[in-house]
C-alpha cells in the first residue's frame, strides 16, 4: 500500500493512502506510542493548515473515543 506523508509535525503526521487520509499521532504517555486514525478529507485539509488545527482534530478523536 502506497503511503504519502503530506505533513510531518514531529508528534503528528498527515498521511494519504490511496484515497484514504490518516492522522498518525503520539498517543503514548511516558513512552511514544504512535496511533493511526482514519480522517475525512476535510479534516486532513484542516490539519494541513498548522499544528494547532491538527491538535484540535486529535483532541476531537480522543473525545469521541472516551465517549464510546
């Protein structure tokens, strides 16, 4: 599967896999634990703007996980 990193903030990457968009972020506490989550194109576009926007998307993902 071909993977293209669209943006790398260090703690977080915006990735395109064919027609899917992925946000890969450090979900670990003390140790680094990279997590992959599928996101929409509009979320990917927003995350590409700057690190703050990417962080907001990660927070949204984590809120949704905690509510489940």
